[in-house]
C-alpha cells in the first residue's frame, strides 16, 4: 500500500508539472517572438552610422538585457519541454570529466568536486548545451546548500532494466540506461519542500537570491531527453539527484548554431516571409531589406500559397514560422512541394521539431533556425542556402 501511494504521488506530481509546463511554455513562446523583435530592431539601430557613442552604449545595454531575458525564456521552455534540441551522440563520461574541471575552477575553494566514473560505454544521444546547463544548475544548487563548504560528488553508472523484473523506478522502461548522480553534503531538503522542488518559481531563497527556475529547468531537460529524475535526502546528510538517461541509437539531427558575426549580403533575390506575428514579420522584412533582399510577406500558409500563385516565379527562398493559424510551416512546405514549387525552404521555430525533422528533410527542408534569431544568424543561413550550401551546422536539405 505504501508503494502504491508513492507511485500514485509520483504520477500526480508529473501530471501537475506537465500541466504547468504546458502553460509556461505557451507564455514563453509568445515572449520569444517579442524578444526576437527587440533584438532584430536593436541590431538594425546599431548599424546607423550617425549613432552617438552614448546612444550606442544604450542600445548595447538593450541587447545585453535582451540576452538575459532570452536566458530566462530558455529556462521556462526547458521546463515545459519546448526547447529546440541539438541532439547528437556524445560520450557522457568524457563530457562530465570536462565539466568537473570547469566546476573546480568556478566553485568556491571550500567545495571539493569528486567524480566516480567507472570504465564503460556512456554514449547517449543528447544536446550537450542542455546537459551542460543541467549540470551547472545542479552544481549551483549544491553550492547554495553548502555555504560553509563541503563535497559535490558526481557519479556515472550503467544500468539495464530487464523485462518482467521490478525496475528501480516504476516508470523506467526495459532497456539500457545511464545513471548520473549529483550529490552534496549540505543540510538536505526539508520534507515539506521535496514535493515542490521542480515547480517553476518555487524557491526557498531570499528575494533576489534566486528565480526558482534552476531545478525546474533541470526537470524539463531530463524529461525532454526521455529521462527520469528523482531526489532523495542522504542518511549521512545532504541530498542526491539521480538522473536516468536512456542509451539511444544514433540518429542524424542537425540544426543551426550561432556562427561568426559576418553578415553576407544578398543580390536582390526575393524572399517570401511567412509569419503570423505581424510585428515580428515586419522586423524580419526590414532586416532582409537591409541585407539587400526583396521581400514578400504572408501571415500564414494559405496566404503564402496565394502569394506564390502570383509571384512564385520570382521567389528565391521561403522563410516560414512553423506554428501559424490556418496552415503552419510544415504543411506549407508539403503543399509547395505538391505544387512543384522547389524553392529552398527555411523554418523558424521556438519549439523542437526533431520528431518531424526527417519527414521535413525528405520534403526538401533546407534548414531551421531557433527563435529568437539574430540578424547574423538570419544573414548567414539565407546566404548559405541560396548558395546551395547548408546553414552553419544546420539541417541539410
């Protein structure tokens, strides 16, 4: 009976967190569009040769604060499992060893960092940036739990869940798993806090000392990697986070990455911009005009098809949001190919599209860009695709 109550409690907690995550991610997606507009217009203003030194400093402050806001949005999207991941095969053991070296440099001298990583294969399919964020957040949490110093210990272990046998956790499916444990020697977690630990904006810290998003972000990153996470107080003191990540087969998933700051210019090519957010659509159009492109606009896929009927022969590339009313970006790509329009096609999205990526690539997707995108990313991606290359580190079409 006790075990059943524990399982029921875990399921209820997961359902509650999933519901909150869905709401938070929806809000974060809207804020992503707002931040994209702010970044694009501010970068445009910085290109003004008549700008005063003081004016430039103010705009650079806006860019800096926009970056901080984007990080906050990223935390919310991570919790809501709406982050666009860049997953690739990675050796978690080698990766954690490098992170330990970094943590030893940035954590206070009164905190020792230990690693227990037995020989073995710890390869999984993951996004290194998100895994690094996960480790950083857990290390910060451990640091705050040990104000007088202590030990932060990380351990890796291979596990196999056999069909028909009771798993370590009820929700662990049969198969191979990697267990990453992050433990501290602090005071532990009060029992009344444990059920709320992964909830966004829940914090026991003083005002101004924490946003309450660090562990929520950890929870979302683990879940988006199809993993599981638990936390327990240790008998000897302190707390341990146990993260179970599945050993997955290698798949080919590539997305854009930030490249250099160079901004290649166009040569008057016409680009069709499809975006339902009118302000963001205008910002994209203005930026493309500054990059020497001609611009046509549509607010959704159906309208884009109408534009193509009239101006399709002049369109060199289609740049489209993925989530729109009436017809989204993926459906638009399918419709264009069905009508024998074969122009290069770039998707922009604040949501992950890994599950749809293989089908989109087969239909001729050139690459996809994550929101909020910068002027540099926009310029590099479009120039590369028009030159029949690929976005820097992007999906190949």
